[in-house]
C-alpha cells in the first residue's frame, strides 16, 4: 500500500495568511504572517528550534512561542511530537475550531532524519472507552524511512 503524503507546498500566499488570521480573530501582524509563510514552505512539520534557525533575530523566542501556542489553540496548526519528543507543528488540513482538532490523522516519522509528515487521508480508529473515560486525543505514528532518506 502506498500512502499519499502531503509533501507538497500549500501554495498559499500572504493574502491567504491574512485571511486565516482574520477568520481566527487574530490581528494580522508581520511576525504571525512570517511564521505562517515559513511553515507553508515546509513539506514536513517544523519545530520551534527549526523555526528559530530560519527566522534568526526576526522574531524573539517568547513571541514565537506565543504565536505557535495561539495558532495551535485556534486550530490553525496542530502539534506532533517527533521521535525525540520535540514538539513540531503542521497546518491543519480542515478548519479546526478553537481548542478542538477534528482532523486527527496518522503521522509518519522518519527514523533517520526525524521529519514528521501528516498522513491526512489515514483516519484514526474509533476507540471504544470504558465507562466514565473520556477521550482527548489519539496519537498514532508510523515510523520508517522518508523518501529523501530512502534515496541515500
Ligand atoms: Zn487540527
Ligand atoms: Zn528521513
Ligand atoms: Zn498532521
């Protein structure tokens, strides 16, 4: 079975990013637009340290942390932990609402380069819980070699 991965750029521009911010009642600011722009150019999920490397001194660490937290809360991004337990962020494929991510899917993590990919089309199983248990999240990771590492 060959799963199709979202390894293509989102192709979104500043216009769309402004729109996303407005829809989520976030003020359109340069740092917020910049973070969306950087994330959209990546084919895999990106961590805060990686973002810091790309942004350099453009956005200070605290601001970046707040931006990521607010984007996650609004359902613009979702958080996935890589094999080292570092949080990485990826765009939500459907419109998630504040505090509720309804686009949960399986993630693929490369055991060599540690890149995290969304396998958007693989839905998570329905989980039947014991009485009085409530479900907040399901995390399923497929681990293997990504296309880039496969070529090496
Ligand atoms: Zn989501
Ligand atoms: Zn890899
Ligand atoms: Zn994902």
